[in-house]
C-alpha cells in the first residue's frame, strides 16, 4: 500500500474507534450504506457529518486493498451455443455421454470489469468447473460441492477463487434430446465394438467358441457398478447439468467465501416467502464488505441458511505482519488429518528442497487445502516456482516442464496415475495418506523431536489423527530423523531405504519399544541445571553429555520445556538437594497435567489406568459439545497460529546466525541488482561448518534453493529500502528474541528447543476477535420488486450489480 493509502486507512480506523463507546463492552461501529430501494434500515450511530467523512474515506481508499471480492461469477451451460465437447478432457467417444466433459462458459459476471484485476473468462471458467460441464441423473450424487482455487498473475501475485458447483434440472427438450441421441450413438458403437472384437477372436482361435463379453480394456465394461448410472432413459430419468457460482478475491478468506456461496444457494427462493433478493446479498459482498486493515477486525454478515432467517454474523481478522504470521484461512487441522504428521514433514522437506510435487485426490478442496497449508508452513520462505494446486485438463502439458512445481490433479485424471508411478518426484495421494518420495532425500533436522512437538499441539486441541500409522513410520525413519547413522543414504531396518519407503497407513505395533529406547538414551546424558535467576524467569540450562554423540542431546526438549513452564525442578524424593530419585519414582513434571518421566521406563505401565477407565475417559472426551461452523472456524485459526509458530521456531533456530554469513556488497543498489546473479551473497561453506554434521545433508541442499537465495537478496535490499520486506522483518525479530534469551554470542545448539512464543500471537488474535474495530451493515433489499421464486439459479440484475450505488458513496 502507498503512503496515501496508509494515511487513509489510519484515518478510517481512527474514525471508527472515535465513534465507538470508550467502554470495552460497547458494540462496534456500524457503517451504513443507505439505498433508496432498501426495505429495512439499520440505525447508524454515526452522525450525518461523520457519515459523510466516512464515505469520503471509502472513496479515497484503494478498492483493490479494501474490497472483499472483485467479481461474482456464474458459469454453466450456454443454451444459445448448445453442447460442445471439451477437447482437453481426453478421448470422450469411448465413454457414455453422462461420463463426458463438455465445454462450460461464463454466463454472467458482476461487475463487468475492475481495473486492478481484469476478468479472465477462460481461466476462471476452467477453475470454477475443473471437470468441465457434466450431466447427471437422479441416480447420481448431485449434492453441491465447494472448492477453492488459486491463479498466479503476471506480476507474480496470487488471486484466489471460491466456487460452489451444483446441479440443476434440464427442462430444455433440445438438450435432453441431444444427450439421448449421443447415447444411442454410443450404444451402437458399443455393439459394433463387441462384434468386431468377437470376429477378431474367431479369426485367432479358429473353431473355438465365440465370446460375447466386451474387451477388458473397455472403460464402461470395466466399471460395471457405474454402468447403470451412466445410462440416461429420456422417458424415466431427470437430467441435471452442472453450474457454478464463484467469488474472485484478492485475499484468501476461504471460510467466509464458502459460507457466502453455500448459504446464497440455499437462499434461492424456490417458493414464495420471506427473504431478500439474491442481488442484495451479492451487492453486499461486492461493495459493502471491506477487508480488515492489518491488526484489525471487522464484523460482516453472511446470507442465512434459510431465506426467512436473519443474516449470520462473522468476524474477519487480519494479522499485523510486522509482529504476526500472515493470514492463513485454510485449516491446518485438516492437513494433518489428511496426511498425518510424518507425511507432512516429508512433504515439507520435498518442497523446501524444491522438488517437483504432485498432489492427487478425488476432492478438489483437499488439493487446495494441502497446497495452501504447505506453502504457509514455509514462512519466512516463499515458494517461487509454478504453483497450481488444481491443474485443469487444458494445462496438463505443464507437468512435462523440467522445473520445480506444486500441482494437484483429480484422481480420475489418467495423468495422475501415469506420472505418479513413472516420474521421479514427490507424489502425494491425499485420500490414501500415501507419499512417494524422491530418491536420496535428506532428513529434516531434529525430525523426530519436531514431530513430537507437533503431535503435542494436535493432542492439546483434541485433533483426531492416526497415531498407529505415525508410530510405525517413526520406527522406519526414526534413526535418521535423530541423526543416528549419519546422512540421508542410510537404509532402515531390513535393508529398506527409509526415505524411499512409502509413508502409508502402517500397523504401528512397536511404539513402546521406540519410547523405551528414547528414554534409555536420555539416561545416558547428565544435565547440570543452573538455579540462578529469579523464579519468574526461565533458569539457564547447561548440557554436559557424558557420551559425545549428538543424537543423545536431541532428547532434551522435555526437560527444556519443563524448565520454561515451571521455572524449577520438582523432586520426586525427599528434598530438592537429594540429586536422585528412587527407581520408579517421578524425577520431574513436564507440564501441569499428571504426566511424569521415570528412570525405569517399565514402571510407566504400572501408572497407566486400566483399559476400562481409559475407555471411559475417551468417551468423556467425545461428549464435548459440538462447535458451530463459526466457532470451529475461530478454533481453526487458533490451531493454525499454534502450529505455524512451531514451524517458524524451527527455521529461527536453524538460521539464527544467518545474518553473520551474508556477504554485503560494496556497490550501489542499481549496480548490485544488475550483477547479483553472478555475485556470491552468502558464505555457505562457513555456515555449514558451524552446523551439526547430521544436519548438513539437508542444509547444504537447501542453501542452493531459490527460496533461500530470495531471502538473502531481501536481506541485502533492506540496506537501501526504507521499508524492508515485512516477512523478513518478522523473521529477524524472532531471531533477536532467541538471541536475547540465549545471549548475543550464542553458538549453534545441537539440542532441540520447543516453541515458547506462540502465546503472544494467540493473545493478539483473541483481542481482535473480542474487540471488533468495524461492523458492516447487514444486507438489505436493493430491488424495488423481486421475483417470488426461481426454478434454477438465475442471472442477476446487471444494472444494480455493475457499479456501486452513488448513494453509498
């Protein structure tokens, strides 16, 4: 944003706060957009003079950074042009007309155009209906399905879309007749194909018996359970066709867009009754709902689930990037639910090393969630290569490009099967929780302890996950995950390369063995704890391993975590100076919960409750009240914050000294920009020499990535720029906090230190959620006369939706 836009935003926020009551319990300010045709009015606490100033500020603010949505789009079947086969969907002649893809078209979009985001009719239509135009009957599942998509503009900025695909009954006799004719032709070809195959077998077999079965490779014959669904009886069946309604936005507020589209579809009046027009809801989302300013929150109103109900309130918030991680509206909870912790770490490793990554799923929204979440976990690094979490059929040739990419394919696409089995890349089958890794992939530093910290957060929020699967994966790859055994080329038990092995649903029968081994390794290290410092501060921890093996120090996080949270040692014996505890007695508590660490691991089983009580405890956990959709959305944002801070903490520890190895230029900015491709900007060899040996395999490859090079370039550019890159600012700030805790001259620690700053981010989020800065007026009627009901989703009134009403300005 420019300086002028920042001033306007500041004045806007100041005006909103000045109109609010000084007490914290007062309701937020309501910005009212009057309209002559409105049937319902909300009383605004803003005086006419203040309202005029507010409207002036809205005119001055750049709509590119203030509007929630740029376009509302309707895509589907154009009755004027009729049926056109989708030439990018492959060979359609050998499948039923109901299994073929036809060409969809944008039927309408509102407004006509915005200057900062020109309307791309072809691209938006391709992604709104990524499977093309499909026909179905009442025998199919025709429930509406939501998905998101992302496009990258020429300037490198991402633009987000959100689409709801639903099916409407076809009452046009010409279309029904065309499908019936195509099906008759298909049945004829099917019969001819069967006869030709039979004759060929007669010639080959001589006097042998003639088979009347279809060839095995024939698609319809190979899908017998679906063949009945693929048949359309014009006299008995109802014919439905796909249609989509979409929002095109600059910011990825996925939950709000999903709620808007789903409830807008439900508010379609199918019989006379109470409610307001569809145009009123669309006008509200296009022109009245604003994006929150950084560090602020805004209350908006979404369409209700039924036309006669009131609008649903929803709080949108935006982190302050200088102090918090950028917005992520897609739930990380689902990422770990889809893949599990082990597969997520493996996928993150592949992305960090800029491998080709191909995602596969039967659900387009799953592809988008995995793509967006894994991209967000890269912070402070940014994926600079091809990014297409939903790759339309027309762009499948991009898969042949010899460049790094993150792409997603629908499971029904033949290319997903071919490439996933033949190419040397990271192939992720989301539905099966299976990941195929490239060869010689190094292990992520402190992988096992990193996974344990993630699991602790997931358990804290009661997020369901397949723990059995993760335990066996940990047994396969755990030795290298902790640095035992050297670099990435070491094979796991039985001679199987652990990094090439699949991370797919294991049986998990040896979790106890792994835990026991880890506790025995902890016993081999002696920890000298300094009790200096006030109780309010975390005591210093000096690690003095008796056995000089880096893997032994990797198991310290439990002790470090305890010291941070408790500020001291709670002895299980007589006094604090006893030094030792009896075998089987607790040495110290790791948290406020009754979980203790024992010298004798076998004694742990004696403290476990009997199976019956465990089942009772589990049933009590499942009795928790179910959250509403809006409450679950807020909870997902809390989970996102906690998990992302853990990932950022890892990068902060790995690169806490990176600035000391940056080679700053002794030339002007323009000269450096023209020669930076040939200059060495980072002393990689010196940096690696300071790292633990078992981490160098990963770090040496990551230092060669474009992501890391971009970070270093931004660090150098900060010398000349008055406003450096905000992501880099946050990263450097977290490094300063770490060095402040450990001293400016801290050396590279081989021990694992968990995240300790996530609480600050949580507090900032809760403050925005509870103290709303701005409230937008709920949708109100803008049409003088609205239709009583519709049989299908209609084209909307272009006159009222193509421009913002002058009265609201």
